[in-house]
C-alpha cells in the first residue's frame, strides 16, 4: 500500500511520559510529572460537579454546534458566537486552520525556530513548505518573519507566550507586526497560556481590524481540563465558517463542553490557579538560582532550564521518579510548574542528579 509521501518522515507527536508508564517501567511508587504544562491544582470543584452531572448523558451525542459553550465563551470575552470555532483541544484548531488555507506543496507556512511542535507537524503532514525563522533570544523574531513573507506565504504561526521557551511579545509589538502582514496571509496567534498573564486583554479587539487574524485558546492549562481536550478559536465569521465546514461534527464531547462551561463560570478557581502559578514560577526560578543554573524567564506555566547534559539529566530524573520534558533546545529541559511540594521535591532531585 502506498501512503502520502509527505508523512513518511513524520514522527508521531510525543507527549510527556505518563505517570503509570514510568511506574511500570521502574517500579516506582512515587512519581511527579512536570512535563506537560498541566494545572497542578487539577480541575475546580464546580467542574467536577458538572462532569458528574454530564456523565449520565454519555449515551447521547454531544451538541455538534456547541451552543452553550459558545454562548459562555461569547459572554466571557464579549464576542459573538459566530466568531467562535470549537476544537478537540486547540491543537485541533491549528490543524483545521492549516487544512483550510494550505493547499499546495509550494504553499509556505512560517513559524519560529523554537516553537510549538504542532506547527511543523501539520505543515509537513500537508506536504507544504515550512519556513523556519531564527529565534531572537529564544523568542519570536517578528522582523525575520516579515522578511520571510513571499507570494507563496499562506499562514504564520505565533505562540504568545511561546512554548517551549515561555517568552512573551508585548501587545504593541504584535499589533505593529499584524499591521505589516499582507491581508491575504493568515496569522494564528496561539494564546494557550494567556490566562496566566493576568492582564487586560487587548488582542480580541484586533479581530475587528484584522480579517486575517485567528486567535486560539485552550481549557487545558489554567482551567485544568487537559484530559478532556477542549479549545477554541476566535476569528471573523467567514474564517469560522470555513473551519466549521471541515471540523468533525462532534469534535468536542459532551462532558468536555459541560466542564468548560463550568470552568468559565468559576472565576475563583482561575484566580487561584494564576496565583499558584506565579508562586510556582518564583519557586522554581529561585531553586535554579541556588543551583547556579541559567533558565529562560517564563510567562507561561513552565520554565526551560539549561543543564550540562540534558539527555543524561532527564534520564537520571526519571530514575528518581521525576518526569520533565526534553525539548529541541539541546541543552534545556522544560519543567512544568507543580504544587509547592512537587516543586520542592524536584529541586532536591535535580540537585542530587547534578
């Protein structure tokens, strides 16, 4: 059997090693996972109540249009439901955008040297042409991105805050960039970690000015719903219509929709998550300082720390029951913020390893 040539050299996406897998491999009783940028607080109580209630209805198909969730998002962000596309996590949206706007092998997709692994993955899967711009101090170099735009450019991915570096572009810089991008080039502003910034959101207002802008967000991080897979995009209604034409009819399940509605309403839990993350970032940074390690200051819920031998350090940490994430920056390990106790235990384990 023949397969599309563009996927032959693809490697499957590798998530953080599951706790149960490490326990089976090494026979460990105590494992701390700091690999996948999950909320260490877990889901909020209101979400758990909504999940329990929704579980009695799993024999029925979910609302394919996600009416209640779209309405909740629309009210929360002061947008219209017609601006919203729901996804099985924001990864789903990223793939939908690429499928909608990248059609030929010569179509170009621009993303940064150190960027979310899904960007090159979907580009290669579609057989399109990736254009990787050099990073600027581990972050996006927007001038290099602008200089890379050609008549074949169809799509630009920008993660802000960025994963895996945690770097942040200020709003004025991003706005100036959008003002210079040709109107026929789609720009995806991937804001998976935006809630952790805890600032006044200016970006949604840009949707009325830039018809080529798509903002993607997720419930997997600050809202603590990573296991339920629910995300969304904000765009002009025409783009949302195109994305809805090609998404799977029931791509967000009923329990996920119900949980996300409850999560939006639980402002207290979100506030606690933001505070816990700020404290966790400080705790990890101070620990790295004590160990004399350099790291990339982060605006997300993880920190990338530099070690002498990332592969060896990663393996030794696994043997002690601590799962972190190797990244494409060869000397770095990405460490998610855990609970206060988990962060403290990790710093101790890292010290013993080093």
